C-alpha cells in the first residue's frame, strides 16, 4: 500500500510504510490527492477508493477525539 503524503509541483511524495519516494504525477490517476491510497495494477498506479475512504474516516475520528480531549 502506498500513501500520497504530498504533491509538490509535478511530483507526488509517496510513503510505503518504511520510506518515502517520488513518483511523477503524470504516472498517477488525475484524481490523485494528498492522502490517496495507491496500488500497482501491472505497469500503472490506481487509487484504492475503499482504503482511501477508510483511512480518511479513521483520521477524522482521531482528530475529533483529540479535539474533545483538549476542550
């Protein structure tokens, strides 16, 4: 599983769990955003919509819990 950490100019900085590396944005689907979960499908990258959604929900939930603790 690869997670897009950030997009800088024409490069996506991607995390694979242990390290970061760069992928030209031209090699990624046009709808790729920060936080997108990518998987390899042969010679191309595709977005794993389900994993992206689950990851986003988990992060939102953690953020809400932190907000409640700090109140």
